C-alpha cells in the first residue's frame, strides 16, 4: 500500500511542478496556453516544434526554467516507473489486496483530476506560486492580463496560420478583421522576422504566427476557419455575433453613465 501512496504523491508533485513552470513561463510573456503546452511537453520529454524551441533558447529566463523542468521531468518519470513496478510486482498479494490497491490508485487519481480542474484550486495555487516566485527568484512577476486590462471574454492569444487557412495569401486590409471584433497586434514570420502593429498592406502567409486580440469565441472561430464556401458563412456569423456583443457593451456603458449621473 505504501508504494501506491508513493505513486500518488509523485504524480501530485509532477502536476505541481508543471503548474509552477507554466506560471513562471507566463511571467516571461508567453500566453497561458503556450506556456502550459511547453511545460508539459518538456516535463514528459515529448519535445516541441523547432520554432518553439528557438523562442525558449533565445530567452535566458525561459531557458533556465526549461533546464530545471527537464531535470525534474527525468527524475519524475524514473520515479513513477520504479514505483509502478513496486506496486504491481507482488506475487504474494491476494485478490483482495489487489482490489484494494487498484481502488486506492483510482480514487487518488480521480481526486487529483478533480482538483486539477477546479478553478478555485487553480487560483489559490497560482497566488501561492506567484508569492514564491517573487520572494525566492529574480523572475519579474507581472500580471500581463491586468496590465492589458483583459477581462470577460477578451484575451490575447497566438494563432498559427496553417495550410489552407482562410487568411493565408490575403492582405490584412481585405480581411477586415475589425468587423469580427478582432485586432492583429503583432506578427512573426516563419524566418523569425517580427512585424509590430501590422498595417493594411501586410500580407498574411502560411506559417505566420499572429498575436491576436479579441473575444475568445471570435478568436476560436477565426483559428478554425479554412478556405471554402463554409468560410463565408462562418465569417458572417462571427460578424453578427460581434454586433450583438457591441450592442450589449454599449447598453452596459449607457447604464453606467446613468448610474453615475444619479
């Protein structure tokens, strides 16, 4: 039974380590989604795309975080495998002992999964990690969401222009993303060239990494939009949804003005 509990503890520590690394990477300027993907990829030894690795190697703080994460990941994987062997390679254990081990293991993993999905736990854990980072490291703890005043549905995210994407091969002016409530605030070419605040003449190419700002639903709609007839319908729907959102925001603003005058 001790080996089963040890396995649960090791997995718990692994989850904590990857969450710690994710928050640390976010504080270097990466988006939450990108930081989470990179932290999990490095910890498990899966690796990631060359373009992503260049962004890590070229940043001294990110490089330090990833180096520590790689070391801890190797230790964690070896520990998990060793504990699994100790847990299940027991020829003297009876049927009831096996059932008890499996039940505890499943119960422990279910509890960990539930806690990892809890927003309350995530917020509490994030505050604790931020405190530790600020106190014991030289990583500058910055709330980029707060600095940019992101709230509600609005967010900044990275979007890769893949093959056959609706935007590929078009000038930014012709795409008229503003109608969908979206703004392109930066663009990185496949060769590493960065264009800040692209203008209407900027050509969107396959392989470009776009820094987009807007509502989460609109960003998701755009990222999934491929060339073809369905793209026109998808875009029109996104425009209508943006109009509804703008009317809702305008109404809320009017109510705020009335309350202020009162």
